[in-house]
C-alpha cells in the first residue's frame, strides 16, 4: 500500500510503502489529547523502514509518556501539525498521525483495531465496535 501525507502548510511531506493490513489505533491518553488538541489521537503503526521523508524538516519534542516510555513527537516547525511519534517501547516502528494522510479514503478503508486508555475516553464518544479495548497502555 502506498500512502502519502503532509502537514497543514505542506512544508513537510512523507510517503509510506506499507503492508495493506497496517494497524490503526485510537489513544485517549492525556498526552494524546494535549498533542492533538482533541479528545484522542488516531494513528497507524508502520515499520520505520516503510517511511520516507519526502520534503521538509520537522521539529521534535521528547517526554516520558503516561506509560513510562519515552516518546518523541515530530511536528512541522512552521504550522505545528503533529506528524508522527516514535516510542522506545515500539522500537523500529512509527506511529503516523492518520489525519496527516493525503487520501481520506485510505483512512475510511481502515478501522482501528485497538483503543488505548479507554478509561479516559470522553463520555460522549462511542466505543469502536470490534476494536480491542484497553483501559491503559498497549
């Protein structure tokens, strides 16, 4: 599966050549809320070897996550769009922010397989049917 994505202003662009059965997850942790400015984050987990930075330079921010693992979040230094995350607990993998994908139909074709930190899910959000529900980290 060939996917491409970019930040809001288009300064940072990437491509992914990944297995069509790529894993999609939702996370409701407090860090994801802060990072996205929303109630959760939606991301794809892809091998780092499937990812290519096609254009631009990104900035990064590191911190200890709720899980205790160090996370590094990459974002556009111009528009601030969160692009992807790397976690020490998922070495060799990248968590690509689904909202940055160019093809909206690609997101529609996928379905989250897991919801994380469901104990923190906003009460007005529905459970994703068929997705594994985890009250804490992965």
